């Protein structure tokens, strides 16, 4: 009796809505949808359909028995307001007939409509499907793992706000057409395409995602996707707060350009790119990570990725970097000098199995809150030196396997804040680190692989595997040179080529090196050492143009020595010598400096510039002063001021013939126009040049090419006469 009353109440509700009754009947594996205007014609035992509750066939367990669904032609009169859960959990359903009789003009929610229809291979929508009023399609096709194609061009979705999990688990889909989707009001796309593992292509270029706040797991497990274009101007991420697992398991993607992503509101990037194992190019250079708190496993198993630019990452709020780069097996260099790790508590497995890494820049790491460093550098098989000088390990309790099987690791540099005293787990910390040598010469001993030797080497009386980091008074792009990095300064941001420092003879060597300072008011090379030698090999470049106070070099007494060349560009000072010092330029075939103040001295009462070596050529361009601030300019080995013509030194700066401070100065072995090589430019040079042109005499063609056009002819005579007359 109670069940009959309930059915009657439901029928009355349906009658009020539709002036009839919509219901379903189940017989022998078939669920049939009907509509009847006559309540007396409704068979007993049917499932009335209302617009509020989940359908009764779901709650009574009938769903799992259904193999076929049929919409009777009478159902065309029904006007349901929801289809949520209608076919939910019908895991044996294989056929749906008569969908053209389902009129959805009043439907507002289709949540989980086909969820769990694991054996349904196709859906024929007919021509009457109308989704204009639908606001939610959450998990609509979730786990429809036998569907091979879905053409949803008939779908109109301007009012949909939730598409989370819509196609999640559709693992057999090879074709999915969502080109008609209007996503302007969608706020949730979490897991939308998760596990669509057979899709090789997916076009979301027309998606408008301006209101989306959740993209977590969105493409996770799309393991057959070979490309994904998210560069459309409408694919906007400015309101997204979660990107965790977003691309995890996209194991066939080879490149991913996310340079247009606005991640300023994102708080979690947990496992964002985990197992993107085919990626060879990943552009995250524009990421704003100021609000991110979790980066655990972020790049785990990006095993084909050779480079990763994280220079713009802001990590002050990150608390976990657990496994962040684990199994990035192709990375050779990782510059994390911009990282602020002051709130990180977990660095376990952070670089484990990064077997190709030859350098890691951890100079900015603050580990004062870290408690777990288990396996942090496990099997970093290519690392030879590791600078942990900034590490404070007072709170670390787990150091187990920390350097496990890093067989090429020779030196581990630490500072005074390093301690292993609090580590309650340190087993196998140095297992198979057979190349390791402590600062006082202690060599690896397989009997001591836990924290007992995890301290600065004190020699035979107190053996340890670690070396105290020592600093020298040389800075490259703002980073101080130390014994931990002096053998390869190319690990410093903005440095390429070969740059080394030898403390025993205070020599900084640049070999085909480029140093670019991107820091505002930065200095390419800074030294306070008296007696520094900068040795040049091959062609070298210094650039410091970011800010009005930039300097290519800031030096004390220094010798810049060939045989290589150097070009230096800066906004403020090219080579600035601090104090009463001497700058010597020795046998540099081409030293080119361009700045506001080319070669200059600051706060100096006695600054000497010495240029020597018959092979030396110095070219200086300074918009305010080329060479100045000095008390003495010494030119040895026959060197002369060749530009400006008639230029001279006046106890402060190089001036032109009229006494005006020169903005362009060239010092070299011969004067321009000195054709006969007598150290003067006058009419005798005109005669020598004419005789050469006429073939009467032979002179050095380099001197005879006065205008520098690589030809010797009458135009050189005109140029020479202009020099003599002071016209140029």
C-alpha cells in the first residue's frame, strides 16, 4: 500500500508538470521509456520519472541488469527537466534505440547520464536533441570505455557551467568532435578528458575558458595524444586555481607550448606533467607561480626532456617539492638559482634518477624548514660536483639514500649550517659513491655509508666526505665564485661557453664565453682582487644592458690578457675601475667597449691605464666619455691613439684635437692615414699613396686602405686629404 501511494504521488507530480505521466518499464533486460496521458493506463511496477530524484531503476539495482534501452514513440510528448543518472551504472547496456523521441528542450542537467556504460559502443542522437538550457554535463560519459567515436556537433552548450569528468575514462575513443562547444560559462573542466587514452588528436582551439577555475586532471592519461594546441587566445587560464595532474600521463606528447598560460591564481601544480615521457620541448617560461604551494612530482618521468627553463618560477609559498624532477633522465643542466625554498618541508626524491645531470644550481636554496631529503640525489650518475653550501639541515630527520649510487660524485660542498645530527634515518646515504673525496683527502670507504661521515672532512682524526665551501672575491652576474663552482662557472645564469677561475694564481679565464646580465643594474664581472688576471681565449662577449646602472666589468687592479678578443656592452660603464688602481690591457687583438662611460675610473685619485703589446687594438665608444677618470694613460710597444685623429690624453681623459672629451677612441699600432709608416699623417703619405696606386712603389696595403673599403684606389687619396685637413 505504501509503495502504491508513493507511485501515485510521483504520478501526480509528473502529471502536474507534463499533463500526463512519463515512466519506464523493465522487462527481460530492456528498459523502455513511455509517456501516457491517461494515468489509468500506466502499468503497475513501472518506474515513474520525476524531475528531482535519481531514477528508481538506479536506486533499486535494475540498472546493472539492463542490456537495451528503448524510447517508445509516445515519449516524444514528455518534457523532462533532467536526465541525470538515467543510464548510470548500466554496465551491460549495449543498445539505445529511439533517442529521437527524447525531447530535451527543458533539460537543465545531464550529469552522469551515461556514466559507467562500459559496453555501449555508439550513441545515435537523432535530430531532436536540444542542449541549449543544460547547465551541467558533469561526468556525462564517464567510463564509457567501449565508445569509439562521439560526434557532438549537435551539442549547444552556452549555459553549461560544469564539464568536469565529462569524457573521463572513455578509453576507446579515437574520434571526439567537440568543435561546436560553447564553453564561455564553464567554470569546471576538471578531468574532462581524463583517460581518453586512444585519442590521437583533440581540437579545443575554440574553447573559451575565461571562467574556468579548475583544470586539474583535464588531459591526464591521454596517452596517445601526439600534439595539443593550447595557444588560442580564447584558451584563458587567468582564473584557474588548480592544474594538478593536468597533463599527467600524456606520454606521447612531444612538445607543449604553454607560454600563453596565466597561472597567477594557481595554487597547486602537483603532478602536472608526471609521465610526459616523450616531451622533448616544454615551454613554461611565462609561468607565474607566486601562489603555488605544491609542486610535488611536477615533472616526474619527463624522461626525454633535455632542457627546462624555470627562471621565472616564484616558489616562496611552495611547501612540497617531493619528487619534483624524479626520472628526468635527459636533463643535463638545471638552473634553480631563482628558487625561494624557505617554506619547503619535503625535498625527498627531488632529483632522484636524473642520471644525465652534470650540474645543478642550488645557490638560492633555503632548507631551514626541510625535514625529508631521502633519496634527494639518488642515482644522479653524471654529477661530479654538488654545491650544497646554502643548505641548513638542522631539521632534516631523513637522509636515507640521499646520494645513493651517484658514482661520479667527487666533491660535495657544504657550509657551516650543514649538519646530519638530527637525521634518524641515514642508511645507504653514500652507497656506491666510490669517487667521493672529502676536503682533507678522505676517500670513499664502503664501510661508512651513513651519516657518520656526513660532515666536513677533518682528515685522519675526523674523517668525512664533505668539503667546506670557500668564497673568492670574484662575482659573475652577481653570483660569488667559490671553490664549488670555480672549475665551471657556466652553471651561473646567463653564462655560456667556458668560464673558470684558478684561485692559486687569481686568473679568470674566458674561452669563447658569453656573459649576459639580465639582472637590473647588474654587473657581468666584478672583482675586488688586486692582481686579478682575465685571460681571453677565442672570442668573448659581455652584455649588461638591463638598467641604467649596469656595468660589463667592475674591477680593482687587473690585467686583461690575450690572445683572445672581448666585446663588452653596458648601459652605464663598460669597464669601471674602482679606487686607485691600474688596468692593463696586454696583447688583446680586439677589445671593444661600448657604454655611456667606456673605460672609466670611479672615486680615483690615481688610476693608470696601461695598454701594451704590438698586437693590441682597443676600441672604445662612450656616449659621455670613451676613456676617462684616469690620471695616466700609458701606451707601450709603439701603440698610438689612432682615433680621433690628433687625439691626446690630458691627465683626465682622451680628447680629440680640439680638446673635447672623445666619445670614440681607438688605440692601435698605426695611425689611420699613416701610409708610409713614419708615425705621422701628412702630405708625404699622399705622395706614398699615389706612387703605390701608380705602381711606382710598394707599401703596406692595410695602411694604404685609408677608407677601409678593402680596395686601394683614388678614393683613399680623397679620404687621406680629408684627414690631413681635419675634415674627418
